[in-house]
């Protein structure tokens, strides 16, 4: 069952997410974000940059687990509703 969920999750990530993010709000929030990160990181020392990268990696990993949990919860709700 877990591999089935992973396949569905990967499909959603590759084929579905972009459609839902094609909004004005998302574009407004992400506009120039990469440039702002580059400018910010240029002010850090090498040690600060390494520490920041380690924290961001941990945060990204936690976010991916949270996304998977939300996806699995939504899928479970959908299956339950389909049984009604």
C-alpha cells in the first residue's frame, strides 16, 4: 500500500501541483524570491551559510513529510467519501 501511495504522490507532484499554483497570489509571493535569497546569502560568512543550508535542508525534509501526510489524509478522506 505504501508504494501505491508513493506512486500517486509522485504523480500529483509531477502533473497536478503546477496547475493549482498558477495563481496571482502564488506569483506575487514567489516573485524575485530566488534573487532575494541570493542577495541575502551573499551577506553571510561561509560558516553561517553552511549552518543556514543545514537548517533549510531539515526544514525541507520536514515539509516533504508534512506534504505527504496531507496528501495521504486527503486521499483517505476521498476514499471514505467515495464509499458513501
